[in-house]
C-alpha cells in the first residue's frame, strides 16, 4: 500500500472534531450502559442461577430491541437526510412514523411475553429452576418494552440531528436510577424487602419509564424540531409513510430474522449445559462493554453520512466513508488487544458468581475477534443504511446469519459434536469474515450513494 492509498484513510482535523461531537456522547452513554449491565449482572450473580435466568429473559427484550432498531433506523435515515436538507416539517413527520412502527413492535412483543412466558423461557434451556426464575423477571420487565422503544426513537432522532448530548444526559439519570434501585430492591436496603430477581426487573422498568418521560418533557420544553404534541404536526401523508416504509420494512425484517437467528444461537449454546451458557452470558456482557466505541462511531457515521447525502454531496460522502474506515482499523486493533489482555481481570469481577471462570475468560478472548470484525460490519451497515440500500443490507446481515452462521453452528454442535463452546464460537466467526469482505465490495460499488429527500 503506497502513501497515497494510506492518506485517503487519514482525515483532516475538522472531520475528527465533527465525529467527536456526534459520536463521543454516544460512546460515553454506551459505556455507561455497559457498566450498568455489568454491575447488574454482578448483583444478580449473588442469586443462584441469577445470571442465566436474567440472561434468558433478556433474550426476548433483545429480540424486541433488535426489530425496533430496524424501524428506528429506517425512520432516522430520513430524519438525518431531512436535517441535511433543512426540512423541519419532514423531520417531525419521519419521527412520528418511527414512533408508530416501534410502538407496534413493542406491543406485539409484550403480548407474546404475556401469553407464552413458559414456552419462551423453556426454548433456551431445559433447567426447570432457571426457567422459573426467568419467568419471574420477564413478568415485570415486559412492561418496560413500551417506554424502551420511545427512548430508542428519541435517541435515534437526536443522533440524526447531531444533538447526542441530550440522550447522554438522560441516559446518565436512567443509569443512576437503575443501579441504585437494583442495589436497594435486590438486597433489601433502606428498609425495602429483598426481592432478588424481581427487584432487578422493577429497577429496569422504573429506569426505562423515567427515561421516556424525561425525553418527552425535554423535547417539548426545548422545542425540538422533530417533536410536537399538536395533532396537526403529527399528521403524516401516506406518500411519506410509503417512502419510509420502503426503507424501514426491509430493515425491520432484517432485524427480525437477525434477532431470531441470535436466539437460535443461544439455543445451541444452551445444549452445552447451564455452566457453559452462564460463561457465555458473562463473556458476552463483558465484551459488550468495549462495544461502546463502535456504537459511537456507528452513530457518527450514520448521522454524518446521512446529512451529507441529504445535501446532495455524493462525492463528499464517498471520501468521508474512507475516513471512517481509517478510524475503524484503529478501533479494531485497539479494542481486540484490550479484551485479550484484560479478560482474566474482567471475569474476576464476578468473584464466585461464575461457576467456570476459566471458560468465561476463554470465550471472552474468542469474542475479541468478533469485536474487531464487527467494527467494519457496523461501518458498512451505516453506509448502506444512510443511503437506503436496505434490501442488500438485509441479505448481508440476516441472510448470512441464516445461510452460514446457523447452519455452521448446527453442524459443529449436532454433527461434529464439538464439546467446547469456545471452539464453536471461534469457528463460527467465518460468517463475520465473509460479511466484511462482501460488504466492503458493495460499499466500493457506490450504490448506497443516494439522496432520498428528492
């Protein structure tokens, strides 16, 4: 690679400044959320099989969150491009289309969790005590789905208009609320009864509800361009709904199939037994802490590329994408090396709450490879999403999960009968590698360079 090739990945200082303004608050928020999740897990690990029980119940929330992510992403594509085009009316209309989609998803998942809790929890593992504890958690936390998606849509909107400090501030308040209530309700502090797993669920519900309420209050008080409670401002013409749906629906189906695929992975991991599944949950939770930097870059790339495309500057968007690749290379090496080195110390934070800490360390080190590859996949998805190349994104994301990841996992577990979950996780990373290669080829073709506001 000659010096000219290297230089195209090195951006001027103003790019990094703009990226920091948008992405840094998201990085901090994601980091705090990850810390909150780890602290929650450590608290819950004091309860017998608490980590597995909460991990199982959380799979339903993760599926709901994943599908809602597709809907919110589809709407935010247009919010970002209308922001670049300085069209406040359609920013607001796009936001309410996103709210409508995400609320429908949350209500559907709430209904399923209410009528089929035992079947859902029994899908992941056969251990009766884990299933019972999972149902206790799910019975409360399912009511947090609605405020959760409201918060999500606000967060996506703020990213799209490059005002990410708002979500950070509200996120900090929610995090403090969640951690404090977890300690009080799980262990019975300050005169409250010790509710264990149920207390953790109540804390989560309270934090999500507070976050949604604060978002609505602040948006009204500060008169955000994308939000209003006037009925006339909420009206959306069918043509815009159709326009957004053409981009959002493929993303929703992508996230649906991707999310279902992730739950099937958990089902296969559960065949290794409660101890291995617990080690995976711990390692995955810890690896997600390092995902904070990736989420920040994801937010910055989506918002910046979307705004540039909305301004009609297609060549500038192509150049900017190379700058993000440069950032991605640095992040991939840095994050994976940190996880490899810190894995034993991170797992030790759980103390005796992990039945097999050496397995958790090994799995965490395997996940460092997944983390590095995801840096590039996230950047590729940001570009395709920003330009509305949703159908190809669906094939690249969910298509490869079902076409490569799941069949390979099933083959390794059921046919080859590999006895090490860590080895299975390592071999399955071939799916991520193939996704990166195909994704880079697609982005280089430039089909994502589209102005959707015209």
